[in-house]
């Protein structure tokens, strides 16, 4: 069996594994516009949520309209050969 010697003095170990891989850049999508909506009462907020067809709570900080589910990168996994 031939031996393989890796010289890591000029490159970090992770860089060696990425040699020849295509470049990837994630483009962050930004909204065209943002607005702040204030509600005087819980009932007002509930009425607005019903009008736009989305769930709003006191912890809601932002939404997309129309609704777009959150996409978490850590839920995407690459599996080879499965």
C-alpha cells in the first residue's frame, strides 16, 4: 500500500479538504420595506392577525407577508450514500 504524506505547513487542515470544491456564497434576502405597527389593545392585535392570516403573539418581533416559514440552516444536513 502506498503511503500518503500531507504537508500541512502551508495550509490549514480544513483548507486541504476544500481544495477543488466550488465556491458558495449565501445571498441574504432583504425586505423591500419594513413598517412598525402598534396595537393599543390585545383585541386590536388579534383582529390584525386575523386580517393578515398569521399568528401574532406578544413575543412576535417580525413577520413576512405573505407568510414565509423560517428556514434554519442547522436543520439541513448533507448525508453521503444514505
